[in-house]
C-alpha cells in the first residue's frame, strides 16, 4: 500500500490556516474544509468550447 500524503496548497503550504477574505472569490477558491484536500479527476473535453460557461 502506498502511504497517503497530506495534500498541500501548491505542494508547499498546509490548508489549515488559509482563509479567503474576499467574498467574491470564495466560490472560486476551494479552501473550506469539506472542499479542500481532495483530488478529483477533471475533464475539459466537453466544455472546452466556451471557457467560462456559466461562471
């Protein structure tokens, strides 16, 4: 079994003390406990036509 490593912001800093003070960026920067420290597969194949579709 592989040893599970801690997920770090930019492979350098821990997510523990990160706070987003700008409310307009809070939806786009995922640093809240239920969202952070998770790796998900990402595909842009279907949505590559329009870059920021509904954002």
